[in-house]
């Protein structure tokens, strides 16, 4: 089999609201990219819906030029049954060479190059690790009903609890009471219960995380304790994943997610990480999950090429 020195791949990052495509060349870098305003999660829109998005995205991002392989990192693809369904979709649209994983793994590929640990902090959160043998381990990411430390929903929910405790004089003063009232546009903190029971919107609740971080930065003690507790638990999860990956104390760590747009939060995580893991490397993410999906596919293509050769 003739070996190709430089490969070209399409990477797909399918989330719960958007699907991103990128055409990546190992020699040149990113050649083209696009975003389709539709989920890439087949649990949300069905297999036929995903097939339609894949066909459109692949055609548009490639501009009918060649590519060697496709990588897809998709939310909701965690089990063999999920991967089988996505494999069948690729086969039905004529794609012969592809690699599939959940979007956390491809985000790790994009951020670190495929080996290391990634912390994702958005509406939800998860810690994902992958070692040089290709073994993937995770901690967290079980959904908003459980403790997803350092997720937007976790921060916002803890803030709501603290504000209600102060309202009932069960807890100390916190500026979070007035801040949450203003942020959510409610009449009083009592009305926050309606966001949970009458008109529940996970993303809307989670969006208040930014004001929790702002209040912590201003010095509100309760907000600072919430951030401290979240970061400490995240570090414990990182430690567990590092041990399961067999890294010892030496590994590369990176991050993605909307909460890291807060320089305060990023600094708190970075400082705590470096104090806890002095031999590890804290790395700012190199690429996003779409390029990560392309890198994952290229890596798998080369491994298959080596086996044939």
C-alpha cells in the first residue's frame, strides 16, 4: 500500500445546537470551515436528520475537493450502539474511511494533540483523559441532575441555593441574592423557583454562572467559596483520570468551554492546577473539537496503513 506523507481530513463537531465542519490538511492546516445551525446529536434529530446534515456539510466544506478520511466527534455517541448507527449513516452517504467518538474525545484531540487530560466547562462539565495507548477515561459528565463540578448549571444552582439560604436566614449574606434577581429579571429571589418548576430551561439557569464568577472576583465570600469548591472537586477528578491513564504526575492538561471565557475562572483553575500538579503542563488549547476530529481520523488512518504495510 502506497503511503501518503500528508493527509487531508474532514472533521465534524456535532453538539446539541450546532454542527461544525472543517477541511484540514496536515501540510497547510485548515482549508475551509463552516457551521450548520442544527444539532449533530442523533438522539435529538434522528438518524435521518443527522444524515442530511452530514451530506450537506461534507459537500460544502470540501467544495468537491478530495479528502482521505472523516472524523466525527458527536454529543450523545458514547456506546457501541451509537457508533453503529453513525457508521451506517456514513456508509449510506458513501464515506468509506471514518473515525467516530463522542465530542469530548475530539475536543481533547484538538486541544492537546490526542494525549493528555481535558477539562470541559460549559453548561455541563466533564474531565476526559487519553493515554498513548489510546485508552480513554473520564470523570463526571453525568448530567445536570448530578454534581457536574465547574459546570455552568452547577455554579448557578449553588448560587441559587446560597441566595435562598440567605433569604431564609439559614446562611450568611451574599450579593448573589440581588444579582440573581436582576440577572433573571424576576421580582424577588422567591420567584427563582419558577425557573426550576414552571418553565425549566437548563441553559437559561446555567447562564447565570458568569455573574457568580463576577461576584467572586468582586470579593463576595459565598461566591468565592462556590468557585473554590468547584475547582477543588475538578482537581480531584483530574487526579483520578491521570492515575487511570497511567500518567503519574507528568501529563499535558488543557481546557475548553464557555466558563473559561472568564479570565478570573481560567486564572483560578490554572493556579490551582499548577500548585496541585507541579510536574504537569498546563496548555492553552491549540485547536477546537472540529480540527480534533480530523486529527483523530488521520491518526486512525495511519494506524490502519501501518497494519496493512
